[in-house]
């Protein structure tokens, strides 16, 4: 949670101040409350392919709002920001999901997304290798299985 991250923010702010970088940093958002779902869904299409068109409005009525939240928040609010490109964001998402564990279907999807934006299988295996000391062998092996599965679907 945010409580564990607070010391990191303090150190980062200290380093930025020492380097005479004005704080707070300028915002990098490119969406508004009105267009975040639309732009988020477009990011999903850009990364995962045409099959994501209409995702935000898809699924059973009682849970459709979750797809809308995913498109608007994860992809609309974050993936559309300036500063990082899709390949960098997908790599980071892959690391988060591998470390979290228990979300292998999403990890497989993001492994495929990584490959579509230029992070090939060999690169993802290097990423897993770097994460292994922090996430352990079980999660690393699960991540490797997800990469292999995604590569087989290409």
C-alpha cells in the first residue's frame, strides 16, 4: 500500500530537489474524465489488437462496469500518460503481475501484449531472470509458463 511507498517518495523528492528539479512535477495526463474510457480502450486495441474494440461495454450487465473501470483507469488514466511508451508500460505491468502472483491469465495476456509492442520472448525471459531474486522461483516459473503460452499463441 501507499504507506510502504511513502519513504521511497521522500527519497525521490530529496534527489529531485538536489538536482534542482522543480516539484511538484508537471502532470503527464493526456485524458479527461470525459474521454478516458475511449482513449483507454484505444490503448488496449493498440496493444492487444482489434479484439479489444468494445471491451469497456462488454460482458454481463452485472459486471460490465469492471471492464469500463479497467479501460478508463488502468489504460485511460495510466497507459495514455506521457513519459513512457507502451513497450515500457507493458514491461512494468508484466513485472507487477509476475510479482503479485495468482493472476496468470492476465500475466499471459500481458506477455502477449509485450510481444506485440516489441518486447520479445527472450527479453521477457531476461525480465523474469532479473525479478527472480525478489519474487522467488514459483512465481518466476509461473511467469515463464505464461510467456511460453503467449509465444505459442503468436
